[in-house]
């Protein structure tokens, strides 16, 4: 397991399961439960504590707060849902500055694939009543990108 303790492995596995759950729920109902966000945040703090990354927690938290503030603008403009804002915030809590660029690039690729699949009718998309734009589940892209980053991070440990 490349330097992981069994407990760290369980935390990472649990995180992946929770991310997959969030992706499925978002695909089905276009919502991300707050309990998922809280659980992912708690799992990060447990993981960081288990791996002695106490000095990094503040930096990860600061980045997550900055991302949250930035995404609020897009939420207010109606370009992104509240659950997506919260899930992206907790995803950046996990990535920190070291993996933020990798996460963002993978997220961009996956989001383009999901948007294309929705446009072609391969994925469920809902039309907004107010302006007719498509609502697309974004959690699968976020979950996939974060899983890639967690895997990359574990390989470099």
C-alpha cells in the first residue's frame, strides 16, 4: 500500500465510496446531500491527522475557503448549483495547492465529457424552467477527478 497504514487505506476507500455515492445521487436527483459534504470533510481531517499532515491542514482549508468564495459568484449568477459549490469546496480541501492544478485539469476533461454526453442524450439532463438551459449533474466529474488525484497522491507517498 505504499506506506499507507490500514486505517488510512480505510479512510481513502471510504472517501471513494462516498464520492461514488454523491455521483450516483446527483445523476439521479440533481442534488448532493449535505451529509455527503460533511462526511467528506471529516474524512479529510481524519486522513490528514493519521498521516501527520497537521501543518498542511490550514493551507488546504485556506484554499477551500478561497474556492468557496470564488464559486459563490457563479452560484449567485445561476451557473452552478449549491451542492456543486459545496462538493468542489471539499474536493479542494482534499487536493490542497499541491494537486489543485491536476484536479482542475482532470475535472475540466471529465466535465466536458459529461456535458457532451448530456447534449447527445446519453446522460440524463433536466431543462430549467426559468431559462431553458440544461441542468447537468456535475458530481460525477468532481468525484472522478478527486479519485484520480487521491490515486496519484497515494502513488507518490
